[in-house]
C-alpha cells in the first residue's frame, strides 16, 4: 500500500495517552439485526463514554501534546462532537478551549460544550463557515488551531479503533465507516489496509452532503454550495486535499445513502439493538439497507460513532410507522 500521512508507531503511541475510558470499546455481533439485514453484523460501539462519540480519541492526543509542549489555548470548529471532546480533554489538562459552531447545530451538543467549560462562539452559517471563523480566531489570538482530519492527531487517534478491530474480530469481510471530514475513515482505513488488505473499506455519506464522495470518485477536491441532511456530524462542503489523498489510498468504495435510509437505520439500531444513535452513526446500517445483495452472507462491521442527539428531533425521526421486513 502507498503511504498515507499516518504512522503505525504513532498510532500505537496514541493509545498510551488516550484516557482508557475511551479505549477498548464494546465490539460484538448483533444477531438481532441480521434477519432484516441479511448479513452477519458486528457493532463497534463508540458511544459509551463521557462525550458519547469517538472524537475524544483524537482530542486526547492533541491535548496531551499541548499540555506537554504547546500553547495552553486551543480553538476548533465543530459540528458538536469534536467541541465536546476537545472541551473534555482540555479541561482535564488545564487548557483553555474555544469552540466555534453553527448556531443551527443541535442544541444538546452546544449545551454540552458549554457545560464542559469551553468558550463557545456561534456563527450564522454552516460548519464550513465555523471553520473559517475558527481560523480567524486562531490568527487573531495567537492560539493553536485544531483542524479535524487535517491535524494528523485526530486521524491517528481515530485509527486506534482500527487497532482494536484487528485485535478483536476473528475475521470480517467489510467495515462500514461514516465519512465526514475523513479522520475516522482514513484512520481506521489505514490500519485495516495495513493489517488486512483483503477487508473491504466502505465509507458512507448522506446524499445531501456528498462533497467528499464526489471528490473520491473524481480524484480531486469537489466542493458543494450547501448541504441538506439530518446527519450534521458529516455535513461538510469543502474537503481537505491532504485528507482526500489519504482516503484515495485506503477506501475501496464510497457510497451515498438517502435520508430515509438513515432514519430507518437509526430505528433499526433502536428497535433491534437498544441503541440511541445520531444520524451519522446509522450510515453503515443505511448502506446495508440500500444494497442488501451486496452484503448478503458477508460479515460486516459497522462503527457506531456517536449518540449526541436532540431528543425532540430523535423522537420525530424514529416515531413514524413501523419498519417492515422486505
């Protein structure tokens, strides 16, 4: 395999600085899902931790480096989960954390960022506008800018999930990974392709936020003017070139799924696995629902990457008519 920006030795070292509460997360076969999905399904559950997402694996690495050698202040843009994770990791190490987010982000995520002690600035726009504002704050105040997916620590922190998959699952045929900025996909994909190149790495995006998918397919950065999806955690418009380069090396396929399938995936995970998940975390199940023939008879791992939901919105999404088996 050609070299990505990621380094296996650094990924292993990341495990030593990440709080153990975020490591060795549950991984289990979920037989209750299988009659409807038509394949063997294992879940890697990244929600049973204080920030209810995988993001702290990366922010723990960043915060550890800053606490030891860097400036004591850091700013990031966030759709909600990264901000929570950075606030948690920074508070633990005495760092000053600022987060820039869209005022249209889920209120539950914004409230939690504030509760964890970070300074929160809201912008009248989407995540990419928050990214631009965070960069301006960093330059104005002379503080560290954390850019999710571009900063290699966020990718290598996420890659520790891949180490756990390789150590724990006896064999599987494919891994389904939510694709937003790319830290999770490139991190896990790097490890899987290094250890088990025969395993298919499939990344999943919403049809309403397809920029990285179009970029992967065309092998160049493709931006979009807007996004339209409930999966706010992966709703970016402007892929980062270096991250795309890594994705091109590790992803076997990138697929787009409909909003109805994302909602159906959330309801499947609630009804059959007892899991409350945010839309981004249901992308893997949505991909199976849209193409059962592709996965029939295979063993698929899906990473359930977050569970920070707005309760009222979640009730609306899963409160519709029952899902019927096809």
